C-alpha cells in the first residue's frame, strides 16, 4: 500500500477510511480509481459551494394538508 507522501489522495488514511466504509481497495489500481472518483466528486461539490445564492428567494415549501376532504360519492348513509 502507498503512503500519504507516495500518492496524493491514496494515503493510508484514505485507504483505512475506504475499507471502514466497506469499499474494495484490495489492489493499487482499485485504490487509484477510487481516489480519482472521490477527487472528481469533491471538485463537483466545491463548484456547488461557490454558487452565490444570496440574492435568490427560497421557494415556498409544500405543506400537505393534515386532513383530506372526502371524495365525491363517498358520503355516509
């Protein structure tokens, strides 16, 4: 296995975390692929954090009714 200084993103800490999560890092190729995929996800998430939404209004939240009106034809009697 590589160390933190050998391969960026595929250090011992990364591998331990991946193994603890049940991910297969049984060989160097799988570990490199996992690190690449995680890196891509982090880049995508970083872009989301950069979006300025300070001027946007939040949409109204949908709050379903606590009671339902009876349907037509289902009256009592």
